[in-house]
C-alpha cells in the first residue's frame, strides 16, 4: 500500500491596526470690555437777593431815588404851606375876634414844615429772594463687550499599523511506498 502524506501550507499573517491621533487646541478668545461711563455736570444754584427796596425804606436808597421822592413831594408841601399861610392871613384879617392878634397867630405857629418823606415804603416784601436752579446734565454711555474667537483646526495624525505575511509552514506531499518483503 502506498502512503501519501500531505502537509498543508500555514500562512502566518500578523497585522496591527493603524492608530489615529486627533488633537484640537482650544480656541483662542479675546474679550474686550469697555466700561460704562456716567458723566454728571451739576450746576450751582444761583441765589439773587435784591435789597434795594429795603435800603430805600431804611435810609432813602441811592441819591437819585431820594431826590426823586423829595422833588415829587415838594408841590404837595408847597400847597399845604400855602393853605396854612392863607389860614393865618384869614385869622389876622378877623381882628374883631379876640386872640387873632399878630402875636397870637404867629406865636402859636410852632409847626415846622419839613421836607417830604424821602424814604421808601416799609414793607415785609422789600427783600426779593430769587433762587435759580438748573437740572444737571447727565450723559450715560453703556458698557460694551466684544468677543473675538479664533477656532483652531484639529490636528489629525495617522500612524499605519504593520502587516507581516509569511509562510510558517510550506506545503508538502510525501509518497511512502510499501515495504518490500525480501524474505521471499
């Protein structure tokens, strides 16, 4: 009997997978902020006090006002003095009435005729106070923020794996003949 021995081929494959390396740097951000601004310009109040009427009541005021009052009052005083002299003359003309003598008429005349009132009228409203206020100027600029973002692209690296293919065992066929009996 003939024997046939066969050895199969053994192919060896050694493969390692490739590797990916992905790295993405973080985004670059730039943030700019402008502060809010509040500007207030406030005005001082203006106080005006007019005391000229009070000074006029105290001491007559300035010379022009005082002279105007005296000048405007002189006709009235002249008329009063003239009426008084007419009355004295009428009394002296009535000599038949006892006590109307010249000595009596002019001796009793002790009233002095003064100048007209040179001062202004006294009143509680002689001082004028005026306060002027202005509203403040307010300007407001709101805050502003600006953001600039720069996105960095991902960095991808690929390292290929290894692939080894080799024959671990080659195929073979062996034919073994039968033994021959030589004793025969």
